[in-house]
């Protein structure tokens, strides 16, 4: 059955399945992605700090949005990628997908931390306290816990393939739960503090405000790609250390 | 010498319902013969509850306000505490291997095991909860909400906890890890559970909360045994 | 340009501490995500190369 | 009448940075005993766990009655009896309760023969005693009683003779002989030499791993 299925998938899917090919393609893509990331993040930051107008209610503290929102979006996307990669690894027994899933976890966790910290800092001038049980912040905190669980499980299991499969199951269970958690936390939030001022829910943001945000979001995505490829390359080398091509690669240097 | 019966002639398959009942009976029998495991979660529940008046304040009005959350958090922790043993002994003595090699649907056996576990923890907690509610000065209007929400919510806790138990069954130090994996997933149940009790206390309708808890339970019953079965195969394989 | 002078830019209308703290943290997280894997990669390659040499000698 | 039941092709398995076996191919016909040999840690148990379908950390192909085992999973489970390292006996249940549970789990076990089987392994009179009062050897015998109930063609037995006395071993060997005679087959590991069970094919995992061997 597995063999019959194989013909239906495009060729690049199988190339991706080859760790060696993946290692090489990541090496080729890295410089370009790094350059784009540098330009986008630098340009976006300058735009956000210097040119974007201040918010009429929150003043200049509003500029934190250009870090908070992209990192929050990325933390969520990263979890999704982790779960999907894990599922691919489970179903097609694809080693590279397992490695992608494993590499995602620390990046996603660090971005969740950044979103939490910037949210907390932003809360100080906005609400007057460093931490508020705002629905978004609380969901992000729980997402961070989910990342911690995945990482803890992965490091607790010795056998690499078992660790990858177990983590994939956990990530998938988490993926099913994320919408439920978000919904329940929002309900809980409206129940306890109705109609408070929300951090990022602005009616209509003028273009001067959301354009730099868009740049930053795209910049964070490319940054994520760079960070992921760096980790993935390490992971490929580590897992494939006994294969001939890794030995050749290392002996040449 | 008689020949082996051919595959077609082996026709002793028990039905799905009979299998479920056999597995349920076996697990109930096992926990009834090991009395300590039966009462440990209950004692834990009672002890944690006792800590709150001692640690916060014995003032009735204050405790009454705290009661829904405290009851639910304690029930959640008590369930979590007992979760690790769900597959542990089966894994240790090799019965889990035999279970995985059975041609019978693993889904059913897993569901039966979780049901037995729930009867021994969640159901027992639900039954003693009103007693403890009285100790925390929970108004009597809140009792139906408390019972019903626990009745609908604790099976979901057992189902989700079983996923954590299945993932960590091959590890020696599964106990702490299981809480790390499972606690974040318990949050929706906690929110809707305490919400139901609070609504009942203030005299608001609790139907909506119970419906949501029921929906979570339905989702759990359909998906959790699948995840547990997959996790068990992975854990035993490693 | 939303600011008239550099000191105005630094003070961010009184919110300087929060804004700059956030951006510093952002920088730290981004750099950490690049530097740590690069370092780990270097160490990994060294240790793997050592191992390969060891095995080559032994056989 | 001999027919290929299980066929293994180019099996590869590594564990903890060590290759246990590579390119291992063999087949098991009906009416055949295959004994897996090797030093401790050579991967005997791992191989049996892979063959039974418990462990999936391998590369290569396994066929059951010429069908890939992943596809024939259900049929294979019906026709397999696996006796593992741990006996799989619940200490809090009685011998009979334990066996009844296994009969519910696998249709190839015949529940009507439970009493007779327990008598065969020398446990008559102990049917309703909780197993934690029994000795380790008796635990294994409870589990071995499954062999007397089984109509499964393939038996995979991991060290079935440990903690069993001489007479018990002879009885088990006779049982295996009967199973072979009726067209079943057995894959086993044991430290003892099998006697009087006819042709035994040996697969040595140590030799298999010798360079160019």
C-alpha cells in the first residue's frame, strides 16, 4: 500500500525525504534567506521606530506591537508546522520531517517567550501592571507550556525514533486542543473582566501603521526559516552521523 | 495427529461489546483488589482541600468564593496523580505487549481501561465532592452544578490524561513528566467546569457550560483512544 | 519621521524604557536563535570529525 | 504440504549506535522449528519483537503468507502466539482469570481447554488462587498454558524454558513437537538444546554479523 501511494506524490517530496539533499539545499538557501531577513528586519524596525506614527491613545508604547504581534503569530505558526511535520514523520516514516519537528520546538518556545515578555512590558504603560490575565497573553502562556511539554518529552526518551514519534503524537493532540484552549480562555476572559481594553484589537489601523507591521511579520517568517534551517542542518548531521556522505563531508574539512 | 484449524474455522471472536465489558471487568477487579490505589486519589483530594483554609483564610465568605475553583483544581490534580498507574503495571508485567498483539480493536480495550479508571477516580471524586463543598462553605445552590460539571468533566480528564500516560509509559520517571504534558490540555475543562459551578452559585443557567463540557467529552471519547492506541504502540516499540 | 530630535526618539514620549526594553529583548531572542545553533553546529562537526578519525585509526 | 508462513527479507536493525543485524533474510515454513542463537545482547529479543510486530524500528520487509505484514496485520495477529520476556500475568488475578482475558483478546485461544491446560502445566488446584501467591516459575507456567490453548500456526517464544524444571521442559518440548506435527511452526530462543523435536534450523546472529559472513 505504501508503495502504491508513493507514486501519487510529487518528486520533490521524496527529495525532501533524503537528508543529504535536504542538508545541501538548506546550505544553498541559507545565504539568500539571511540577507532577506536582515533587510526586512532592519528596514522594518527602522520604519516601526522612526516613521510609523504614534498611537493616539497609547503613544509611543504602541511601537511594541511590531515585535509582539509577529512573534505571537510565528509562535503559533511554528507549533502548527511542528505538528504537521510530526504527522508526516509518523505517517510516511520520513526522517527529515521528524528532524524539522524537533528543530521547531526551541524556536517556537523562544518566540512564545518573546511574545509574552513584550506583551508584559506593553501592559505596564497600558494597564499599569506588568502582568494582566488578558486572553491573548494567557493563550500564549499556555502555548508556551505546550512547547515545554513537547521539549520535555523529546528529551526524556532516549531512542531517537521513539522520541520523534511520541512527540509527534503529543504535538498533534496539542494542535487539536489549541483552538479549544483559545476559545475557552476568551470565554473565561470576558466572564471575568468584561470589555476591557484589548492590546491589539484595533478597529482600523491606518496604512502607515500596518505596513511596517506587515514587513516585520514577513521578516519574522524569513528569520524563522533561517533559524530552522540552521537547526535542521545540525540535526541532520547528528542523526546521519554514520552515513557515508556525512563522513566524507567532515573529512574534507 | 489433528491438523491445525484453518483461519476460517477459528471463529471465537468475542463481539466489541463483550470485549469492552471483559476489559472493564478485568480493570475494575484489579483496582478493587488493590484497595490503596482506590482510596489514594480521594485522600489526596481531601488533603489538598484542607490546605486552602489553612493557607489562605478560614473565613466562610471568602472560602465560598474560592470553593468552585479550589474544588475543580484539586479534582484535576487528584486525577492527574492517579494517571501514571493506568498503563504502568500492564507495561511492567508484559500484559501490554499481549494487548498490542491482539487482533481485537485496541480502541475498545483502551476505552474500557479509561472507563474503569474514571469509575475509580473521577466518579468517586464526584460523589465525595458535595461533602467537601460543605467544608468550603459552597452555597447549596452550587451543589448540582458541582456534581454535574464533575460528572461530565472528569471523564475528559481521564481521557486526556491517558494520552500522557501512554506517551510516558516506557519511561522510568514518567510521573512528573505526565503533568507537564497534560496540565495545559486540562485548561478548557477547568474553565468550563468552574464556570458551571460559579453560574450555579449565582443562580444563572448552567446548561451552556454543561453542553460545552459534554462536547469536550464527546470529542475526547472519539479522539483520545486513537491517540492513546498510537502512543502505546510507539512506547512499546521503543 | 515622527521625532524631531534624537533625545525625543530615545525618550519615546516617556515610554522609552518599555519600547527599548522590548526591542532589546527582541534582539536577544533573534540573535540567540542564530548564534546558538551556529555554535552547536561547530561543536557537533568537531566532535563528529574527531570520532571519524578515531574510528579510522582503529580499523 | 509445507508452505512458507513467514518470510523475512534484508532485515536491518540498529540500536544505540550498534548494528544488530543487517541484510538478515530467512523464511519459516510450516512444520519447522527455527532457533535464534547468539550471545547476550546480540539482538535475539529485538528480532523476536520485530517479527511479532511489537517493534517497528527496523528496515526491510516481512511477509506473512507472502503478504506484507503491515497489510496482513489483522490476519497475522490472529495466527500468532507470542511469548515474551515478561510472562504477562497479572499478579492480582487468578490463573484462570488471566487465561480467560487472553482468550477474550485472541480468538486463536480456546477457552474451553483452560482447566486442562492448567493441569498440563501442573497448576491444577491453583486455578482460582491469585497469582501473586505463586512463584516466578509458576507465573511463567500460567503464561505457558496459553500454548495448550492455542490454535495459532506460528509461535514466537522468547526463552520459554527459563525457570522451568526438567520435567516441565520435556513436556514443553513434546508440546512443540505436536505443534510441528500438525503443521505449525515455532521461532524461539533458548539456551537449552532442543531434543527430539526433529529438524531444528538455527540462525546465529553473531555469525550473521561477522564481516563478509
